[in-house]
C-alpha cells in the first residue's frame, strides 16, 4: 500500500527521508496553516519557489499548469465538512505537486485530506494510479457537494407541491451562486486535467500508460458538468411553476374584480337617469351594494369556482 503522511512533524520528516532513500512513492498532505513553505522546502530538499505555482489561483481554480522535467504543479478543489449553518460541505483550494518521488497536496485549511476523503490509497498500483486515485477522491467530494444542492432542490420542490409556500429568495440566491461557482471551477479543472494527463506521463518514473488513468477524470468532470446543468434546469422548472401559480392567483383575482369594476364604474357615472332616480336608501342599497355583490357571486360560481373545484378534484384523485 502506498504510504500516506499527514502533516510534517518530526516523525513525519524522518519518514519522508526514509521513503525517499528507499525510492518508495508516497503521498504527503500538509496544511500551510500549521507548516511553513520554508519547513516543507527543507524536508523535501527542494527550493521554496518550486512549491509555489507561478499562477496563484484566486477565487476560482487556476487554468494554468506549471510543469518542468521534475515536477507538475496545479490547483484543484476539494469539499470538506464545515461547522455552522449553511451548506454542510465547503470548498477548499488545494495545490498539488507531482514528482517522480512523491505526491504533495498543500492547503490552508486545518484538515487532513486523507482522513476527510476517507479512502485508502490503492495497494500495489503504479504511481500514476495513486495520483489518479487522489484526484478522483477530490472529484468525488464535488459529487457529494452537488448531491447536497440537489437534495435541497428536491426539498423545495416537495414543499411547493404540498402548498407550504414559494421558494425563499435567500435560498434561491444561495443555490444559484453555489451551482454557478461549482460550474466555473469544474470548467477550469477540466482544462487543467487535459494538460496534467500529458505532463505527468512525461515525469521520471511515470509511463505513457499513466495518461489513460487521468483521462478518466475528464470523463467524471463531464458527468459533473452535466449533473450541474440538470440541477440548474430543475431549479428553473421550480421557479417556472412558482411563477405560474402566482400568475394563476392574479388571474383569479382579476376574474372577480373586473366585473365589479365594470358595474361600479357604470353606476359611478353622473348620468341624469341615475342621478334623479337613485334618491332613496333602498335604491342605494340595491344598486350600489346588492348589484355589485351579486355580480361578484355570479363571477365566482361561473368563472372562478370551476377552476378551483377542478384543482380540488385533481388533488383528490392523486
């Protein structure tokens, strides 16, 4: 089994030196909030500049891959558990360094990626397969984060179907931002993986066959992008249903009040016949109150009620 090292304490430094002396490939995961680049550079025997990407990723995953004859450097995203409200999973930026001797993952979060991803590296497999396995675990965390968004959308759809209210605007904004951000990151990572598949195969100790493993990651990214688009379509349909329901309510109100407006508007005009003949309390109550109410009742029974009763019958059938 490929060895995995968490952090860079004294025992880990000795183990790194031993593994490199034995020529054994290993995975070293380091949190930069606990270990400095200077300490890491000393333990691995490489210049600190080699641990930095020339294109530092900002808000989104970098599309640039730094590669030379000894190492390949790129940025990736991984989702880990968070504490507090909101989404259960939060994204973290991971800098990945692949050499012929080891795989190094760097991040600011105080977490251990091997523990968070909860999967053991493969036994007796090639170096390329280990790199593929680690990146595959990171992509799997993105699937988990997307599933969390999909479950939230399913809950909103169920709530709407049961008549508990519309989609809260805050939830809508949060879901839209989550999906659009995930899509931008994945589009960037798709470009990164295409280059990494070629560059890793050219490293010392890696074979040309390693490229086929990393090509599978591109297929997973395609599936993720398709799933994100499907979730966005689901959210769009949910909003359309909510909009249609509100338009239906407006139509019902218009059906009631348009006849009332016609009647009250007609009797509100100063025709001589109306002015001279509505001269008693009885005429006022009959023409000014009873007639508009009767018009509203007729409109309700003939126009509005059939639609509402039809909805009730349909619900009872279900």
